[in-house]
């Protein structure tokens, strides 16, 4: 069997992996949407929950995005009441993105939603199977990033 030929199980792995990834992404997006957070905005929120008051450029670097992408998302998030723009204390050309009370409160709410989502996704797997799944996913990530 040559290198170009698929080994038994590769097609099944791809289908199972991408099917699970899509189901998890769809369920997570629905959870975010229930709280007025649109697709992709959760990543900006996570940056601000970790370090409030970052500039759009700082967030863009952390997320490996273009600054205009973050700026457009921030405009929508400001309109939704999740954050506000604040003048940068030392550089008048920059703004800082600062969480509103609503944006800050969502951290706990979203964390609880994600906890329930994980529990639902792992339902039916024993603790040992869950541990093996995590080890396997770690191995896959390492294999693909070397």
C-alpha cells in the first residue's frame, strides 16, 4: 500500500472528527447567541475578560487577526452594549476597548453555558474515556503543529 492510499479508518476519523467539531461549534455559537454575542465576538470578549482595556491592535495581535477586523467587531459589540471605547491614556491616536457591566457579567454566564455544553458533549463517556479522549486530542494537536 503506497503513501497516497488511505489507511483503514482514516475516512472514518475525518468524518467523525469534523462532525464532532461542527456539532460543538454550532452548539457553542447558539449558546453565545442566546446572550447577544455574535460569532467571533467571544474571542474578543475572552481577551478583555483576561485584560480589560486593550486596544484593537493588541487584541488583533493576540488573536492573529487584522486590526480592522477587530475594529468592525468592536463597533458591533459597542452597539450591543458589551463594551465601550475609551481614550488611550498616553496615545491620543488610540482607543482602548473597555467592558461594560453587561460585558463583564457575561464572563460567568458564558462560562456556565460552556460547562453545560462540555458536560453534554461528554455524556456517556466514563472518566477514563474522557481522560483518553483529552490525551488523544492533545496528541493530534501536537502531531499537526510540529
